[in-house]
C-alpha cells in the first residue's frame, strides 16, 4: 500500500542540503524514498540528536543498512546470533529541507523496520520510538519542521546482546519513506480490502477506508474508490460523501461489484489495485493505492485448506529474514531470488518465522503466488533470551500485533496469522488465556483469516487451553502425535508448522554414514539423514504428511540456511556471562534446504521430487573418492519418476522402483538418542556402489520411458574458473543485484566437488561488490571482501548496480594456478521485470 504519485495538488519542493545528491525528483509526489544520504556512527556521546551536532566526520551511507553484517565475526559474540556485533548503540542522521509551500501539509517519515529500540528525533525533539525491530512505524514530523531551512532527523538505534535466537541484524535495515500529505488523508495502512462474495460471474469487493482529519475543522469530503485490473483498466468505481470531524478518523465502508473476476491463486497470482481518492470541493487532495487479490480461503478438518474451493496442501518452508551474505538489510532482488529458488523446488507456502516479514517479501509472494503464514512473535512475556521481546511485552504486544495485521491484511498471499512460535507459555497455566486475548486481537483486526501458533509441548498446550484458543494448531515436529491430538477434539485442525529440521553442509559426505554428532570439521554430512533429537529426517515427515491426510501440510525448517543458530555446534552456555559461545567458527545454521548463498543442498532435490511434476532426478554424493577404490559408497537418488537405473562407467547397477524399496539405510543405522526410529524410506532409492572413478549416471523412467537423467563425473585437478551470473542485465537503481556463481572446474569442464581455491574478484565499471559468500557455515571470512575461498567447488560474488549509472560492469574471477574467468553485466535505466 502506498501513497500515490499524483499531480493534481501536491507540488512538493523537497531538496536535501546533504553532502551528496539532492532528490532527483522535483516532481509532484506524495511518497518518496527517504533512503539516500544519511550519516552513521557507532557509539554515542549523548548530543547526537541536536541539530547543531557536527557529524561531518561520520560515515556517509544510503539505507537500508545493517551494521552487524560488516563484522567482524568474533568468538566472544553470541554464536546464536551469528557471532556478529548485533548489539551496541549507533546513530543515523539525515539533513533535509521542506519548502515553505508545504506549510499546512502533514510531513511524516515511515520506517519499515529498525533493529531495534529505535528513538527518532527531529531538530533535537524526540518525535517517536519503537522497540520492536520487525514492525514498521510512522512518525509525524509536522510540529517540528523548519520550513525552508535545514532539518536534522536523527535516529538512535540500541539493540542489545542476548536478544534473539538467530541473527536479527542491526540498524535501519528496512526502507524509509517520506510522506507528505494533505491534513485530510488516508491513514497509514488505512485500507482494508476483502472479497466477501466471489462467484464466477462477479465478486464483491468490500473496502474499509480509514481517513484521518488532522485539521481543527470539520468538513465535507468525498472518497472515490477506483478498482483497476492488472492492465490498468477500470473495472469498478464508487464515490461516497462523508463528513470528517475535526481531529478525528472516519471509517468509510464501500462495496464494489466487479464482473468476471480473475481469481488470485498460486498458478495465476492475478492482482487488482484500488485507488482511494479523497476529494474536497471537487479537488483531489489525497490518493492511496492498495494492491489486492480476489480469492477465497477456507479451512476444515476433513477437506483441509481450500484456496478458491480447491484443496491445497501446504508445501511450505520456514524462512528467517536474513539474506545470507547481505545480512538483514532489505533488498528487493535478493528477497525475490530467495523466493524464486524456493518456488523452483515446488514450494507453495512460507512461514515468516518467527516475526513480521519485510513488506517486500509479501509483495513478492503476492506476485509469485506463494501462500504465507505471517508470524508475530517468538516470545511472549516469558523469556527465551534475556533481552528478547519479553522485555517490552507488556507495553507493546497489542500495538505490534494490531499493526502487523493492519499492515499485512490486504495481501492475498497471506492466508493465516500466527501469534507465536514455541512460546514458553505453552506449558504455563495462563497460556490459554493469553492466547485467547491475542487471537481476539487478530480476529478484531481481520476476521477473514484463521489464527494459529507453532506449538511443541504436547499435551500441555491442550491442557492449558491454548489449543482451544487458536483456530488451527501448528505442530512443530511430533508427526506421530497429530492423530492423538485430533482425537482429543473434533474441532481441532492441524498442520506441521515446523517439520524435519535436517542439518547438512552442502557438498559434504562423511563415510561411513554417521549419527547426529559433532564432526571435527564443523560440517555435517549431506546424506539427509541427520536431525537433532527433537526432529526427523525428511522421509519420516513426508510419510506422516502423505498418510495423515488430515494434516493441512507442512512448513519445513528451513528453506534457506540463516545466520546464527549453528545447531549442533551450539557449544556451551558459558556460565560466567550467559553467552552462547558456540563451537567456533560455526556461526550459521545447517538447517537450510539451500545454503546461505542459495546453492541447493541435496535435500533441495528431495523436496523437488515430492513437490513437483516435471520429471527430475538427482543423485548423491559426488564421485571423487580418490584412494577408496572398490570401497562401498552409498548412492542415494531422488526422483519424481517411477523408477531409476544407475550406471557406473556404462554398466547398469540395476533398476529400482520408487515407493517400494525399503533398504535405504543400513539396518544397523542408529539415530542419536532415537533408536526407535526406523528408516524404510519409500522416498529415495539407494545403491551401495563399489567405487571406481569415472562416470556415474542415473536414468529415471516414467511410464516405462526415459524421462530424466543426471551424470556426475570424477573430476581431475582444478584447472579453471567459470562465472555464471543469474542476471546479465540489471537496473541502475543502486539496489538491483546480479548473483554470480563461481565454479571450480577441471581442464575438461567437470565440476571439482572438493575444491577450496581462494578466488579473488576484480570489478570495474558501474557496479560494486555487495557481498561474497560460499555457503560454508563454519568460516569467519568476511562477507564484504573482494575474495572468497570456494567451498566444495563453489563460491559467490554479489554485484550491485550504482544509482543512475548505466553501462558495463566487468568482472574477473582469479585464482592462483587456475585459468581466470571474466564476464560482463550491463546496467540499464529501467527493466521491465
Ligand atoms: C524449533 C524452533 C526453531 C528452530 C528449530 C531448530 O524448535 O522453533 O526456531 O530453533 O527448532 O530445529
């Protein structure tokens, strides 16, 4: 939702008197980015809020910004939060001016999220504050603006150590906007759009618009709401007159019928837009756009989740909010890429574990057709970490929860709210009561979506009434207990809010197959059989989901690796300072189906084989086992075809049929502390192959015909690099990215799966290095250098465009003894993507 560009009334003369650029746009618009030209300094002396404060020596930067990702990693820092400096006090300042002509208008700044404990000052006056880092908030600057003169906006950010169980980032890490509006205007997140009647020939769109009158006079106004289709054609319109009382908000309810609606769904995520225009004496004084979809959702115990009446199971993943090597600073393209990778695996849903996501993430889910469960909290009043949300719970939880729903309730992708993840109160006597109050808040703000919670302490959460308080019960792990739970009450509906939690490192294979244990290398085998004691290998959860048809589906923990929580290398809880020092240098999760750079681990293909139809086949491990001649190597195969045949150097090792082979794991394979689990998996094929170098090929058959194949080859010595950008053309907007994959290959172009060559990058032209990475969870190399070691043959360079500069970016990747690789990326003014 956003204030629209419109030319009728608001001619803004905004300019910055800052150090760098001035706003390009001396154009009429009501909302503009306020990300450019800030100064930043860590630490504080106490007078930074003052207008006169001299910040000329401070660092100059553009937002969004996450200072913690800049490092350095340090063993002294909490490993749960990535071993990065996510704590401390820092200040951001911005110099801007607003012309005299704006007197009489309302001047606001909207922060999409500041991590965290933000305090906002204008010209030395405190104008706002927000402790929660994941929610957006706006601050009215109007009373303190000095028109036609320099104004100083200063933001104090003070995140604390021991405040999260994963990497939260630090700083003004989401977008900031300047909103200039008429005193009578649509409120922040001021529209609520639902589709109470959806039929083939017509749909009723109900629009509730909150309009604020910040004047001291009452007046007569008109709200004109126009509905546009995807092509911008008007498909509905309604004008309603109303009286705006002085200094009050009015809520205007309208219903507009549209004919032959195109429904939003996961295959065709069709979006409409409403434009809410306020008129006074026939003059347009405000305009506000909201994108929405026409769709129905329904949940029932027996039919499951219905999207537009069609049974749809959640093939979901949980996602934390960081963007790997880029940290927590919001970036549209990086977020879009994460979701595209998930979608290519067959994902149709995400759970925004465990906090409100960036607005961009929901916008992209709307566009890609990905269903979303938006989650509010990981903690209520009872702490999980000393300085977590519990410290502000009493004062802020209702406001934060209401704001989250107001912000996100127009997204067609959002199909469920979650009031919390494994909150401690699930085993407290008052857990049910607290949950009920939160569910009531959600229903009050949005009666159209069910409310859930991710729960893990069964049956305590039933006994204390929490299960009864929520509309739908999310079970974290415990697939064997879904049936017991459902048997307790005929109204219970259940799904897997967290499943599996396998840990693995991309490209790492330890033989013989191992249990859940801490390997000296700080890496975990990628045979996809290792999960912590509370969790399960994917096959077990798949079995549960596919046999217990009454589950609505699952959200696997997690889609991407994330910074922090390096289970099982959690180290000791150091009793002297309460910090979780970890098993250094492990500093990020092993849970991801893809690694921190977005490179698929083997599990990616496991889920693709369960969740997609287009024929695919995958085998693991690699085929470079020098010195292991004739030793038995377990080879696993994931496919969505009926059967597969393995060939070693042209010789068939036999065909195996999916769904019947129960010999996947050696009989004596034991799970750490979980010997009761068995391992007959119908979801993967297994050959034990006597090793000989050469070519290992798998051919998959569907209906008796060859449908897919994959070949892996024993690679020779590393000889060259290749570079593969995911985009050859990007927009010169200062934030668009190209993700460049660097592969180490032998002289014949075979991928070297064990290579760890140090790669150095040279970048010339109109681009900069936004980050480097390799997906290794146990390294403290900086994400921000110009070099990176390959991890099992791969590393990544992330290139960012420069605002306003079009042309070429020339990239060279070099490594000693290897042939250099080069590639060119173009930046253009605007891409139609
Ligand atoms: C869950 C928790 C997640 C994550 C996961 C790891 O219990 O909800 O946040 O910690 O375990 O398996």
